[in-house]
C-alpha cells in the first residue's frame, strides 16, 4: 500500500507512469519530426514548446491511463462474464475515442496551425452520419488508416493495463498523480492550446466592451403591433434560388463559368457588395429565409423545433397572402438542425435529400472502393444532384392550380466541395483532375489550380441547368411576371488567406456572394452599389412588391433608404468571429482559435492583405464600438425574457 506522505510508489503505479511517459515521448517526437522536417511551412515547435508539450502530454496520458486502470480494476470485480466483456468493450471504446480525437486534432493542426474546438466537434456529432459519409467519399483510405491506428492503440493500452496486475484491487494514488492533475487543471484554466485534447475544453473569452444588460427600447417594436395586408394582393410568383459557395467574382472570370446567370444582370438589380451573414451554411441559410442575424448566443445556435425565437419566415409572409409555398433542396437539411426551421407548417411542399428515393450522385474520382457503395445506394453523401432538384421544382410548378401566386425557395448543392460534375457534364476549365485526397478545408495548397478549375466546371454545368430552368419558366408564361432571385449562400476560399472552402474566417472570398433580383418585365433596373447583408434581400423583394416587411425581420430594404448600410457578420464553426463592414472599412474580431483583430480598407486593399488595425487606431476603435454594441444588443435581446417575449428582434444600422 502506498503512503502518499512518504512519496512511495507501488511497482504497478510506477509502470503506469512510465507507460504515460513513453506515450508522451512518442507523441512529442512525432510532432517534432512533422513540424520541423515533414511540413516546413508549419510553425516549428522549438525546444521550450516541445518541453511544454511533453509535460502536458505526460500529464494528460497519466490521468487517462490511471482512470482506465481504475475501470479495469472495477471490471475485474464483475462476476458475470458477459457483463464483464461488455464493460471491457466500453473501456476500449473510451480509449478509441480519446486516441481518435488526438489523431484527428493533430492532423487538423498540421494543416491549419490550430486545433478543433469543442463547438465544432458538437456540430459534427449532431450530423455525424452526413459528416462521416462525406469523409468516406473524399478520404476513404485516410479514414481507414486513422481508424486502424486508433483502434490498435486503444486495444494495446487496454491489453497492457489488463496484464499489469498487482494484488491490490486498484492502483495506488501518488503525489505525482495529484501534481499531474493540478497541471492539467491549471493549463485548462489558462486556455492552453498546446495539446489537442485540451483544446476541446477551450471556450473563447469575450474581451469586448463592457456588457450592457439593457436595450434602448426606442429601437424595438412590440410584438402586438399589427401590420395590415396590402389592399391589392400581389399575384406575381417569387422564386429564390440559393446556390452553394457562389463567390461574388465569378462574373469576372474569363471565360465566364456562369455566362447565362451573368446575362441576367441587364434585366436585374445586381448587388455588387452582397454579404452573407456568416461563412457557414447552418447560420447563413436560415438568416436569409428569416431575415435575422445568426448571433443569438455566445455558444452555437441550436434550431429547436418549437423555439419562440423562430419568428416569421418569408414563407409565412407569402402564405398569409394566399400563396402556395415550397422549399426544395438538394441538401440534407438535417445539417445543423436546420430542418427544424424549414420543415414548418407555412411551407406547403417541403422536399430535401432524405425524401429522394432514386439514384443519388457519387464521387466518380473516388478510386478507393467506396464509389460502388454509393452507386448502389448503400451509402450516399446526402445530396441530390441539382438537375433532379430542378426537375422536382418544375413538376411542382406545373401541377399548381394557380401559376401566378406561388413562392418557391430552393437550395442547390452541385457547387459544394468537392464540386459535382454531372454525368456527361462538360469540363472546359483545365487542369481539373482530382487524383489526390481532398478533405474539406484541408486539401493541399499546391493543388489550388486543379481544385479551382473543378469549382468553375461545377458552376459551368449548373449555369446550363439554370438556363434550362428559366426556359421552362418562359414556356409556362411565368418568366416575365415573376421575381427571380439568385444568391450565393456564402463564398468559397482557395487559399487566399491560408485556407480553402468556407466555414472559416470571414474574408470577402468566404462571405461576399453573387446576388441579383430579376423583377417584373417593366421594371427599370440598375446596379445597387451600397453594401447589403443577405438578411436585406427578401425585405428588398417585399419592398418591390409593395408588401409590408414583417416587424420581426432585421433586414432593411436597400430601396427604402439612402443611408449607407452597416453590415454585421458572425461565425462560429472552424473559427469564432464577429465582423463589421462600414464601407470601405472592414473589422474582424477573432475569439477562437486566437484572439486578434484585423482591419482592412476594401477600396485600396480588396484582397485584404494589409491589416491596418494598429496603424488606424481611431477607425478601429470606432468600428469596434459599433460592433460591440450590435453584439451586446443581440445577446441581451435573446437572453432577457422582458425583451424577446414582448418585442421583435432589434434593428441596428
């Protein structure tokens, strides 16, 4: 028996600590080799960093192994064999999850130089089936290797601790263990990010201006304030097509991958400075349909089915006008629980990928064996190919009793990474061969040209599908009398700032999108140069149709005011970040993975390469105060019942 006060250790406990030290040495050694030799662009761990990593890694693994040893001792006391086997399986599974998280997070760090956060892990787990199938499509072999490594390590650790038996029923607790635990707790409190398993405990500290717990009620509208319907009900169809990852500058590419959609500009209002409310779809998409900012909590927003925060959707607006309504999506709207706010009573016809029972698309570049599973519908990536989605939309329109009074919202996904080229599709942009592992957000920067051309090819083929859909509307006599809206849900990055795809920092390539409204035939249209947020788009449509904008909408029609719109942005996925655009100035405040601020002048520096935060202190402080006022107002409104139960969401410009 160990006597803690005399600092003695049992042989069993000494072995456990040595085992933890060996694991820590292996982990630190691999990190040293990778960061100093295998990936030269990555930040190099110096001697001090490696020593910190070794101490932290030893402390973490010592705790994990001691806890595991206790569980094994408990298992040995179970007399029922089947129950003991099941308990041992749970122990192995616990080790498997830990090792998997360690491996995956180190892999993520090697590609992005920061660790995954717990909130991003939560988002992934909420939609684990779609996430797993997507990874299987894009990196099947890598996934198998990681699973084998994690499972093998878990089984080895379990076997080692199982065979290391002593007469005592449980391992002795020593001062070393207590010190190790204290070190871990200290590092967690200090928000250290030197080890991937600690990053899951890290939550961003908000260092903004002083938090106010009151809102100026003069900017709020009471819920009981009624709005009258227009005397003459509109009878013009409205079609909104939201397109995944549609950058604002696609129209500037030569040859143009969206030549047909570009041709619509002459008969449309083109919004050249149109910004998504967020860089990731689960925030950006619903912000459009509900005309609301996604910031409701300092943590990730959850879309609960019966939430009183849901308020009025654009579908409800038109349903109140006796319109037929539909939402038809290539996406699986369970992602981020968006379905809870999309499959709702005011939508007469809701359709997404899980409702589709025909052939689903598969990644034809997958050479590792999964393609056949997907082709035979054993596994799918959870998306409908857009030509099928548009066909479903055509069928719905064709079967309407009144082709004048309908509202159709759509979500097209062929242009989502890894950029679907339909069977028989054209690929004019070359080179675009994808013969390398392509994991979302973490593909090789050296392959930018290939990946970007594939992106262009996906849009080239989608553009033809949109052209065909418009031809259908013309044949049905709908086109001239309809409002036709095209909008990107967010943008797409190609390593302009060190990362690919979206869901990350809100630079213009990630949040500035192609956006236009084609009104009725007799309208005189023009380019809209003032910046707008996507939450302003549907209020703009209602304004053009002389329909009152619901008080619950936070968006402002750009046709109603000459005031310059201030744009507010919020992301909480791969990064946690707020942003403000007071053209031409743009301020980004990052909370996670690193606390930092970035200020850009978009007129003189449209590529956002020169951070002026330190050199333009007055402007930075001015924008910071506005951004913090917006943030505080949003959070107070959703936290305080005396506001969100009585008043509509605040409008702040």
